[in-house]
């Protein structure tokens, strides 16, 4: 039986082509063979699904994640893998969200995009699509993960982050190595890829948006901190801290955090550093965070932290269970 891949087109830079006047506009995905005629020689079947409406990734939100997850769930048994074409700005958020949406995933879900539109001569989108399709269709080297492929590297989706608005190598994974590298051949790093599950796939499509992110900076005032922590309906807040999880030790700051924790709001400590991990208690400036009940994010990315919180709050009701799951690696998103 011929391999088959479903392309899900959400929008973004990659889907732009030039008309006769040189104006860029989205192309209809059913014309992908016109844009990439080389795909006619592919040894696998390619089908497509286009979200309606397609959006710039800056407008990405949990309802679109639900839509993508629903399409994959519906078509799961009909395809060997899935390719999601996505704008780069929020691609790491969507990859992280989808990783939490699918438990016991046994097929590859690969996201890719481009820095230059397909309609431009130097577009990086052609190679990204072709390589991502090869990975999504490969039965011999099955990757049961949600991944991002960009500029000849395959990364675990919930470990990825966008690092450049200008360069073709726009993504990287600071705390986990790439899963594969594409050269003349595609070299897969078998020991880093998640094992195939031995349980049925389960899909979670609820994401609770009642969270906030408090980014610490020198000189942050109590008024700023309080304005975030006093948001009506707030269920959890991510504090992006310094270094290995450090924060101010001023009495007012710790009191603000302690008060909100006592109200049942989850406080999640995520480092501002791109590489490394939160280690609450390593320095005196973080020891009080542990005392008042702040939860360590370890080496999680901000994209994975946001989506993991939304996922847990949307599917679990017990606060203690949620805080416990935050400290576990559910889809390979943290190193313990």
C-alpha cells in the first residue's frame, strides 16, 4: 500500500505566491503540485486540508489548535503522517500544544514553514516542505512525535523556539538535541526519538486560557506585579525568572506571590535563559520561592510552559494533580 501524508495548511509566510503583478497572496493548497512540481515524483500520496480561514500565525489561538487536532484525530487512521504548514512566529507554541493534545502518538506530526514565501525565487520553503514530507511519510523510520523541521534539522516540537527573524535557520532547541539532520541522506538519531507507545492514542482538545506571564526585570514595581497577579479569573501565572530560577527577595514581592498561591493560583517558575534549568533553592534568591509553593519549570521553554499550563488546566480540575504533572515530563518537554 502506498504511503500517504496529509498536509494541513494553516497560513503563514510559506503559503504566499506572487501573481503577475508581483503581489504576494496565499495560494490554494490544492495547487501545491503547481508550486512544487517535484512532488509529482514522490513515492507517497499527498492529500491536503486547508483551514478556513487561513491565518497569519500571529493570530494563532487555542481554538485553531483544537481545529488542527480535530482534523488529525478524524484522519488519523487514513495517513502515515501529517505535515502542518504554519507561520514561523508562533510555530513553537502550536507544536508544543499539539504535543500535549496527543497522548500515545504513534505517527509523526511535522510542522514547517519558511522565512521567504514559496513565490519568491530564494524561498527556503521548498526544501523545508520536501524534507518534512519525507520524514512524515517514512514508515521505516517512524517518529511518534510532534516535531518542527526547519533548515535541515528536525527538532522535538515542545523543545523548540524561534531564534531569528532574518536567518533561514530560524529555530533551535537549546536543551535537547535535534532528532534528525537532513543532508544527502536524512540521519535519524534513534536514541533521542521517543519510543512507540504501547497504549491507544488519546486526544485532548481543551485549553484553558486563564493564565498570565509575568516577566521579571530589574526595577519591576509592586504595582506591576500586583496588576498581573490580581487579574480576575487567573488560574496560573508563569514567572520568567533570572538564571536558575532567581527572583527579588524583597518582602513585598514574596508577599504578593505567597498571597496569590494561598488563593489557589499556580505560580510556575521558568527561567529567562534560553539554555539551562530552574533549580529552586540553589541560591538564596530562589529558596523562598520553594517555601511559598512556587512550582519549578526545570528547563522547559516558555512556549511549552504556556501550552502545558493551558492543557493541564483545561483537562484536570484538581490543583494538586496539576502541580504534580507540571513537574513531570509528559511528552519529553523537560529534563528531570
